[in-house]
C-alpha cells in the first residue's frame, strides 16, 4: 500500500510536468493567435486535469484504507510512516506542490492573454458594426413606402 502512495505521487508529478508543457504550448499558440491550435490544447488540458483528479481520489482512498477510515489526508498519515519513507514522500509532496504552483501561474497568464484577445476582438467587432450600420434612416420601410424621418411634423407632411 505504501508503494501505491509513492507510485501515485510519482504519476501526479509526471502529470503536472505534462500539464506545465501543455500550458506553455497553449500560451505560445495564444500569442500567435492560433485559435484552431488552442482548442485541441484546451481539450488535452481538461482531460489531463480529469486524470489528475482521479489520481488524487485514488490517493485519498488508499490513505483512508491505511488509516482505517480515520483520515483521507496524506499529511495526517505521514507521522505514522517510517522515517526514510516519510522523507521520500515529503520530498515528492514538495515537488508536486511547486509544480502545481508553476502550473497555476501559467494558467493565470494564459487566462489573461485569452481575455485580452477576447476583449480586443469584441471591441473590433463593435467598431466594425458601428461603421457598417447606416447612420441615416432615409430609405424604404418594411411596407415598401418611403420611410419618413422620425420627429417630422404631420402638418408639414400634409396629414393630420
């Protein structure tokens, strides 16, 4: 069981390294404005996150079994482990935490770039719509008659 904990942490560490690489690749594609390249990266990241959650849930189950249901937290179980195994697991946990922090920073950076590109595109689209939209409404109405300007007096038009 204790080997399962080490193997699980090792898999999580490798997954975090892969996540870091995927996030960096997503960032480079965002900078290049490669929308078709970002979508598959995002799907890969989501699938990897799903697998990471499954690994963490498995780790909680293993720790819960080892502690006879007392706790599902690995940090609570660490004091009962032999010294050298505990140090090895703590080292893995520290490395995993550092990698997780790097991934979080990269994800935040990706989000900022994506939101900036979204805002820029929205403003450009609004600008283009304002230029295409006619400013004067002098033309034919939906009923086929020449549309009158709003606010025109009925007396001047000859109607009451």
